[in-house]
């Protein structure tokens, strides 16, 4: 028959594998809104497609959750309609332009801080942003 030690060993290994599988179950992960792959719930960037904020869209100014179609952020009042810094077309102020697909950020020419175009001045050094839309 079986030895008690070997049965306990087998059960311990089986439980460890089961716990590992449950950690990977899709209930803990959520689909990326861009590529549909499952990502951990606290992800700031999708590890599969590389796009930012893969789980929900947040206000570029206050980081409150926002939804496509809203005119203003319900927390800080920021207008959620913007002209894309690259193509110049009006778009929803989410993470990416709806027309050209580029990320909605500008880079300060002085300190090279990459930031959302929420102000005419750099958030780090205070110098004017040349390509502010």
C-alpha cells in the first residue's frame, strides 16, 4: 500500500499546483481595453501591447475614472475634448487620439518631461510648451 509520508507529499504538491493555477485564473486578471489580453488588476501598462492605462480611462489631470463621451471630468472639471498634439484633430482626452492613435502627451523642449497637454506650461520646469494643443 501507500506510505503515509508519500501520500502527504503528493497532497502537498497537488495543493501547491492548484494554488498556482488559481492565481492565474482570469477572475484575478482583467482584459486590456486595447488588445483584450488578460492583465493584472493594478497594471499601469499592458505587458502585451504596451499601451498605458489598459483597464480604465482616467482623467489626465486628477486621475479620476472617466468615460468616453463625457464633456468634462466629474471630479476636477477638465474639458475632455482636445485637439491632438500630432494630427490636430479634435478627440476625446483619453490616453490615445481617436483619429491617429498617438498617445496624447507633449514633451517639454527644455527639461524633456513627457506630460499630458493639460496646461500651456510644463508641469516640472514651468516653461511654455511649444506644441501645446
